[in-house]
């Protein structure tokens, strides 16, 4: 899928001390060119500092630029994860599910000369997505190749209902109690279709776009009662704890640990 003659960076650009990013290009359907932004732990020169790391493919929300999720990728890279964020035509992942497949393939089968060589442990991969991206993330998880899935302000497509009972990997649904786009009752209904083991973590006062780098859109119809910084801290705590349990260490979902990571949240595990 990487394609012949496509750029395979050997180092990245330092974004913050300890984390760099690099842009890769790969082919979908042998023709379509896909850009994948990759964030990883790095030294001051943009070279990887570790190898065989857990990885995450992150799928953008509908009509939301991928750059608005960079804060999540940076937070996870600081914790030792490699995060791949594929671009989608018109910022609509639902109509280009192959992009997520390409991002996963890029992590597990990189060009031997690229910085990704030996960087990711193929057996320790998760997939996540926000809003419409969460719908796509669940579809990718159902195809296999991922150890866990995270749905941010999202829920499974009803078209996938027949497949869901056979899904055997851990899942996490993250929600905000003040979300007017993915309302809590709808997220909960979707969560109830996910088989065990699964967790639902609800952050009080958080809105739909606080999963991005700003809550501007929410202010048109919803006013968050939690600050953006506090929302980001809650999301980071939930992600790091859940992925640490289920992907990095292949353990069970620990409700007490999730609650400790996000004390203000309501946590349910089954």
C-alpha cells in the first residue's frame, strides 16, 4: 500500500520537546494518494527515541480538519504512543474508509528505510475517532487488526449491528454531558450495543467540539461548563489509562483506574 517512489521520511520535525511529526504518503485502491500525519516520541533532531511502541490510528470527525486533533496525538506521543492521523477527502471519513486501512498498513508494514521501520509493535494497535470518525473507527475495528477501539462523542453505525456481538476486543466510549451534537442519550444507546468488555466515561459539562482544539462551534447552541483545558485533561487521562490497560499491557478495563484518572467523570464498565 505504501507505493513505489512515495516519500518515506527518515526523521520528523520536532513539534514539542520529546515529540516529532512527519507526513507520509501512501496509496489507497492502488491509485488514490493518502496523506498520513504521524506523531511519535523523538529526540531534539526529530529521530525516534524508542522502538516497538504501541500505535493508534485516529480518524477525524466530519468536516473537522485533522490539525484540530493534533493536541490528542501530541499527548499520546508524550506517553510513548505512535499516532497516525490520515486525511480524508472533503474531511468526510465515512466515504473513504480505506484511508484508515492505509494508515494502519503504514504503521505495520513501513518502508525499511523510513523512520517507521521497527517503530511500532504491530500486535499493539488501537483505533479511535471523533464523531463521524468514531463510526468509521468502529467499522475498522470490526475488520480486525486492532486490539481496542475508542469512540469519542460517537456510537456504532446501526448497519453494523449484526457484527457487533462478535467483536471481542475492549472498547471505550467517551462522552460529554453537554454535547448537543452527539447527545448523551444517543451515545449511551450506542454504547449499550457494544459487547463486553467496554467502558462509558462521561465528562460533566463537556461539549462536542471540546474534543478538538477549540469549542467555538458548540457556543452557537451549547455552552460548556468545563474549560477546554479541563476537558483536554479529562480526555487525555481517559485515553492514556484505557490504552495503557488494553493495548500497551493487554490487560482488562479497570473501572477504578479510569475513575481515578478522571475524578469528575461518571464511569461505567461492563
